[in-house]
């Protein structure tokens, strides 16, 4: 199942000036990441959108943060080739000298643009992150990137690809393939699996917002997301047939759920549109019971690619508990 390859990176930073984040900081990180890449590499800042820019077919900004495909059957926008992994634990205030860690996952051959992320690091550091604070004279808190590691979340292998003040950047060699996913899936129970939704997971199913953990909607959205990522960033020859997806969606109706999640109401502010949008979702644990053997690989993929709305803002991140 699956033809996708994912590449995972962990950023370890040191806070330079007081830095305050909301409890759910993925939106702030995504905004800072977008601004850093856009500031450093956009050569046509007068364009209102990437779609309106004649350079978008050869532009790393478009490829990383606003990918386009003229022929896309669902319109011009396609799934973003990355997800943000925000810091967990709800810590809001970081004093100078504190460590702040976060991650980013890249899909498929988009990893070839990783050097652009390295080159945008200085803009990411200088623009700051989080709330504007009086003690910073109305500026956001700043940090220094001390180290970036490539890692495999399944095997736990790690590789340092960047260190502060060292000019040489390593070539990432670690990735997660369908073989890794199959190995991890084989260790899971075929009768009971618990998911811990670490960040708000917002799922829309049959045009309705789902306010609780439910297996059928979860599987449907995972199938849709993995199929879309495979289509845009995977190996066409290895893509899973649509008929398999339909069968899984039908089998999901027989799986029961013990729901111990809660709904987190949350809104995200866009500096571009100057509006807020709802990005809340379910958080907490849910235990699914039934014949889970056909779903194990898909659920492992979900740990890597995330599920639901606002994924690029850190939402839809869960872990499987053994």
C-alpha cells in the first residue's frame, strides 16, 4: 500500500529574546515558514498570488508553499508537499536560552528543494515567531537554529544535516518508504488500536464537520489524502488501485470506537486576509476495535502525513499507541 516517500526533519533552536506561543503554535510556524521562503526567494512580489505569476512553473516558492498544477482535475491547487510538526506540551513562554524544537515533513522529490529551506533559515530567524511583546519593543521573539536533523520516525535513525556556524550542509539520506510503513504496521494489533490525537484534528465527512472520533470518516479522509499525495509526489507505477480504497471504506463501517477525545475550539488569523478562520478539532485518545488488519498500514501512513483540515498548520497529527 502506498508509493509515497516521506522525509522528516527536526529543528533544534535556542531562544534569543522572550518568545510567546499560543498553545497550538502550528499556525504561527507555518506563517513564519511561508514568510521566510517568500521573502528570500520570490522574484515577483507584486503578484497577488502564485497562480497569477508567470514564473510559478520554475519557482521554489510556488513548489514549496503554493504548489500548482495547471491540469489538476480538482482545480489549480493541489496538496502542499509538507506538514508542520509544532512543539507539543502547551508551553507558551520561552525565555532566552530555552530550547525550542519543531519539525517539518517533506513528500516525494520535493526534498530536492530542502537547500532552499536551509537558505531561508536566516529570514526565519530574523522575522521572529509568536506574539509581539512589550519586552521585545513590540517585536516577536527570536531564535537561532542550532541544528537540523534528518530522521526516520519508524526506525529512530537520525542524521545531522546542519549545524550552526558550520558552512557544510549534509545531504539528507534518511526517508520513510512503504517498506518501513509495512514493518511498523506488522507490529500493531489486528483487533484493537488506540490513536492519540496530538493536535486538533478537523474532519469534514459528507459535508458535515465531525465533532468526535469516528473510524469511517477518519479512514475516508486518510484514503483521500494519501491518494492525492501519491498522485502528485509519489511513484505512479507503485500507486495503489482505487478499488482497494473503496473496499477499505466499506470495511471501516464495522469498526467500533471508544471515544475519549474532546473538541478544541481554535481560530487562525491570516495577516494576508486580516481575517480569522476556524481550525479547531478533536484532541485526545480514541480506541478502535474490530477487524483492523486491513487498516494498519493506512493508519501508520496517517502518523506521517496527518489527516483532516489545516494540516500545513500542524493540525491532524496523531500517534498510534502500542
